[in-house]
């Protein structure tokens, strides 16, 4: 009776966590999920914004080669004070006066110690660094989306594994009941079969919970607020043979992480040149044209032009501090670039090992599944004729379930390793 109540409660809870069929569900393929994630993920939005900022900075540096132009104008109304005339006993003078003025000025830096050249190089390096960061972020987003998508598909298959376990448990329970009714089995066989059915339904509940969590995670990554359902085709899950030497060379030449580190190192070197330009004098020219008067039709003009030379002899070691900081940043960036190369190489080794391990486990689990299925068939037939016990049958059932689970997990471990390698080399396998 207790086992029966447990089965009823578990069935009710399973129905509770299963999405209602009336709920609108978005069906997505792997390519759909990747496109949506690349479009909506905050990391991608931030990376694209960094490129816009870098382009704006480069535009500003380009504009620094042109003169700056300013203009202003004003109108002044000044009341004049009156004077008392004792002869006429009246106030004379009074009224007000109006004056107008306007000016146009232009300033041009003729020489700034090659600062604009260095800033232009730095702006270009920053743009390339932002583009490399975007590429790195894109492959990381693709990797996260693939991991989430694979998690959903794996969850679907694990639900099917649990459902097949339930079917086997229900079949075995029916056999035990029939043998008990015929007097060929004992009551404990039926109770053990009932417990196995409860365990099978618990496994289904866990698998459905894991699938629901994976679907929620994928929905968040692709920016969808409702329920989702994944779609796969015949080519999904194909395992590829890896050319480790070619992939390692590809990673060294085109890995997004390495390219990003190299771009950041070039940007830091350019900032050193910007800091060095502060040690040179600067030469600038300016021109000003102004008009003023009390009548708009009769304004008097004047102009002025000047050339100035500026050379900061001592500024409290501010130049030296900036130079020191930029040089330290450049050294750190170069060290990070070298470390990034070594890190990618180490990660490639790890993922190659993980891929080979998973491929081997797929072969072993498939062979184990065939063996356990055959063993279960034999044990069930032996149990029917009284040559085996329910314990042997249930042990074989558990072995089949474990082999099916191991086979599913091994296949998706292969896919995850392939996705990791793709993110490292910056290309699809």
C-alpha cells in the first residue's frame, strides 16, 4: 500500500512539472539557438559596443589633424544714466545704448611631438583589439549555447532511457504477478518488482527535472521568455575524427583568445609611444577675426594671428609616471600574450584527451549495452521457468539502464569536447 501511494504521488508530481500542451512553445534548431544567442547575449552587446567606442576614438584622433573652429556673438543693451538740469528743472540725457560683437577663431596644432601619430596607431590597435574581443566573445557564446543545447537534447534522451526503464519494470511486475497467481513465484518477487517500478519512476522524475532545467537555461541564453523545444536532424551528434597536429597549428595561428591577446599587446605598445610624445615640444597656430559696433550695418572688424611654442620642462614627474605605467602595462600585455598561447596549447591537449576518452567510452558503453540487454533477456527467460530469481532479473535490468545512461552521456561528452575544440581554434570542425 505504501509503495502504491508513492507511485501515485510521483505520477502526480511528474504531471505537474511537465509543460502544458496549451503553452506556446518555441521550437529551435542548433543554428537558430546560436543566432539568437549571438544577437541577444549581454557579452555580445558589450563587445559590439566596444567596437563602436573604438571607432569613435579613431574618428576623434583623425579629426585632431584639422583645425578647431569656434564662433560666438553677443548683443549688449546698456541703459545710460540721466543728468538733472537745474536751469530747466528737468532730467536730460537718459535713454540707452546697444552694442554688437561677434568673432570667429581657429586653432591648429602644427606639431605635437608625434602624439597624433602615436594616438592614431593606438586607436587602430584598440579597434583591432575590440574586434578580436568580439570574435572571442562570439565563440564563447557559441560554446555556451552548444553546451546548453546539448544539455537539452541529452535530457530528452535521458527521459527516454527512464521511460524504457519504466516499461521494463512494468513488464517485469506483470510477469511477477502472473507467476505469483500461478504459484510459481513468491510475494516478495512482486514487492521487489514494485520497488523497481518506483525507482524507475523516480529516475524519470529526475530526468524530467534535469531536462526542464536545461531548457530554462537554453531559453535564457537565447533570450526567449517562454518554453522551448529543440529540433535535431540526422546529422546531429556526428562524431568527427580529429587531426590533432593540424588543429593545434590552427589554434596557434587563429585562436580567438591568442589573437585577442596579441591585439591587446599591440595596443599597449602604442600607448607607450603616446606617453613618449609628451617629451617633445608642441607648436600651434591660431587666427581670430572679430566684429563690433553699435550698428549692425556698421561693424568694425579686427583680426589677430599667433604662433605658439610650448615645451613643458618640468611637470611634477607626471610624464615619467605616465611613461612608467604604460611600459608596465605593455610588459604585462606581452606576458599575457605568451601565457595565452601556452594556455590554448594546454587546453587543446586537455580537450583532445577528453575527446578520445569520450569516444572510447561510447564504444565500451555500446558494447556493454548489447551485453546487458542479452543478459536481461536470458535472465527473464530463466525466471519464467524458475531457473533464476527476481534479484538476478532486477540486477540485469539495472545494468541495462546504467549502460543506456552511460552511452548517452558518453556521446554528449564527445560533442562537448568537439565544441570546446571549436572555440579554441575559432572554426567549426
